[in-house]
C-alpha cells in the first residue's frame, strides 16, 4: 500500500483498464493543527470517472468521500483535481466507474 508523503508525487494506480477499485493508499500525517490537500492527476487514459473512497476500518469497508472526483471524457490525460482538507489515518482508494484506455493516476500532498 502506497503512502502519500509531503511534496512527493506518487503513482497510486499505474495500469487501470476496466471499471473497479484501484490500489489502497494512506496519507502521511501533518504536524498537529495543519490542514493539507492532495492533488490527483490523470497521466494517461482515454475515458475516466472515479470516486474517491475512504475506509476507517483498515480497508475492509469503503464509502464514497468525493463522488465523480476524476471525470474526463473523451480525453482524460491531464485532468487534475485537488481535495482539501483531507484527513491522515484512514485508507483511501479510487473506485473507477468508467475506465477506457490504460489509466495511470498520480497524487501529491502538501
């Protein structure tokens, strides 16, 4: 499972080619009292729609945190979405509801 560290772009899904759940990832904590955000960027793919999901039981049960967070038709490459504020600790993943081409998504937190 990948951990998003401050200021380091990280590929969270490297080769999504069909609808379904992406890889689980976590977020490195910030000093107490500081909010932070995450930028997600689609690096490749043709058509994409993905929800950002959250799990507070270690990855067993996921709920939608941001519906249709990444959406781009007909060309997904270059699509960017920033989520702020976001919480360190839970497990996150992207759930792809539409996916064509080979989708690659990177994320970076501040």
